[in-house]
C-alpha cells in the first residue's frame, strides 16, 4: 500500500469516525451462499486493508449448514486466508450507524488472489468483457418474507431475547396477509417499509420499485442497474440492511427460497444488459428478433446454452428446487421468451421510445441463497462465450410450456431445468465453458459443495429443510 493509498485510508477512517462509526463489518460470501463477517475497530481498518483479516482456509469449502465439503487437498485445520476489505465500497449502515460495512476480496498469505475468491472471479469476468469491447449493467430483484416475532411482541413476555426466539417459523406471523400487491397489504407494512427505504437511500442504493408481493408476508424491491460488481455488493448490503431494519420492528427477514412447501416462493432475479464500447444498449435498436443486435442475441444465446449449469449456481440448496416448479411463474423450463414469466430467460423491452435505456434480460433460475458474485461472473462468462461462438437463439416460447404437452415440447426441444440440486451439480461439473472461465480450483470447489449439500439434504424431509433454511438465508 503506497503513501497515497495510506492517506486515502486515513481520510476514510476520519470521515467514518466523524459520522459516529466505531466498527467495520467486513463481509465475504462463501461457496454455500452464506454471508460471513469479520468485524474490526475503525482505527484498525488501514491495517486490515494492508495485512488482511485471517480466516481459516476450510471456510472456502463451507456448506450452508456450517459443515464443510472437503475434497482431496482442500479443507481441514491447516491453512489461512486473508480477507482484504475493499474500502472504495465501504458504507456506513444507516440502520446501525455505529457500524460501517465493506466487502472483502480473498487473498493468499503470499499476497496473491485466492483462486476460490468469487468476488475476484466477477472482477476478472468484467475485465474480460471490457477488453472484448463490452460493458454490462446489472441489478438483482429481491423477493423475501418478513415475519413478525409474536413472542417478542407479546405483552405477557415483552423482554424475550434473541436467544429465546424459535429457530423455525413457529412463533412468527407474516407481516401482511395480502391480497397480493394490494393497498391493504401496503398499509400493514408501510412503517417498516418507510424505515427500510430511508436506510437504503442513505446508503446510496437507488430503489426503483418497492411493493408487497403475492404471498403472505412477502415483499419485493428492485434497484437501478449498476456495474456488475456494485450490483453484487448491493445484493449483500441490501439483505444485511433489510434484516437490521426488520429486527428494529420486532420482525425477521428471510431470504430463503421457500417458506411453505407448495406455496408461492421467493426468487432473486438477475436483470442485465450488454453495452458496446460507446455505451449503446445491445438489446435494443438491432435487426434481430425483438430489436436485438447480433452480439446482444449471441450473448443471450450463450446464457441459454449454459442455463442448466447456471441454475446450479443460482439455486444452490435442495429447497431451491421446490421453487422451480411449473405454473408458478418460477421458470421450470430451458426456454427464453418475450415478457414470459414462465421462461428461465426473459427479455424485457419496455415502452416504445424508451427501449435504448430500458431493454434488458432477466435470468430467473435464481434465488437469494446464491452467491451473487459467483452468479454474476458465471452469467458474464456464458454470455461472452455466446458472442465468441456467434450463437443464435431458437424461437422464443410464448405462453406456458407446461400446457404445451410432452409431444410439443419434445418437437421443440424444450426440456425441464434441473429438478434437483444433485442433477444441477452434475450439469455444472460437465460445463466446459464455466470450468474454463472459473478455473479448475473454483469450479471444482463449487461442484463439490453442491454435491455435498445434495448428499446431505436430498434424503431428508422437505418440510424439515425448509424450516432450517428459513433463517439461514
């Protein structure tokens, strides 16, 4: 770290201290999709950025249940990583103003980038796109459940503490009971929503739409598109903020994909657009279908070609596949379509006259249990491969593919997405495109973590898993 960088850190520390910050929560999302944190006093931030913060190497193979997948040569008690906070992305937490938050990159002890660092993988993919003459904008769209802690709110037991809170959905009630998107549901959540929106605004997170969603207790927020790394950072920061604000209202926020089996579940759709070197949106103004340009179509075709392996990254838990069921607007088939919410890849044009700004695509086989850095990086890799190979899209699918029947789907080559985590893991293992992009170490580690999660959980009752995952994510 040079002298100029040290001056920048000193100025940042002084600004944070003047704003009342005393500690910095340094964040890393692991291979199982869990956001892990190490916290340092604000005065030690410069040292943390220079030396890194120690973390056992075994956490690089962590599963969502805090167990470890340990393929040969990885895991175990030996080895240490260094987590280096990205101070350019540091932000004071509006709902916890005593604290700031910063994402971290993973390094080895000799100073090199750790091969399993998913945030660094995304950086590498964005750099590769830029070198090829392309830029991207991205945004994660969240659905999540918020539940009121009835025990904490009970006048008979007003001082119940966090340790006494049940670990399943028992003792909690949804913060609204619908109807979906209604003003009645909005009235029930508006005070919590107001505090959340104010916190997001104070943190510089540009909200585009916020509303109560379809299921009881479910809400949705969409953010303005930004550079991919910033979009992934916002993914982590938003969940952290939503949890903090919910706790202040006697509630808990759950980003698990499923709350009740067989009912409406929560996704975390990834919106994206591709730009040329001059900033022109390649999903608009072209001569291909839906006004796509040739490289824009090729990018989408590359994503569609890797849709099964990408699902393994976007849907990383066994309950994730309870969400990917037909006729739930949750995308169960390997199709793309124009404004088709049953499609895994949905093209959104927007209003005529505005499409140069608004045209984007939505990858829908994803929930908030995913690692947002890994997901975004892999999507970029798949799309760039499509451009390199000049891939083209098949005809878009209009309507519900499940109603088309087996014969029609077979004639059109329409297949289901992976229907289990184990199936998805094997598709990821077989993906030469993602293996080449991710590198053998990262690709192999994620495959082993997915296989280990599937082996541990696919034999267990689904309702038990859903209850366990409710507050895990």
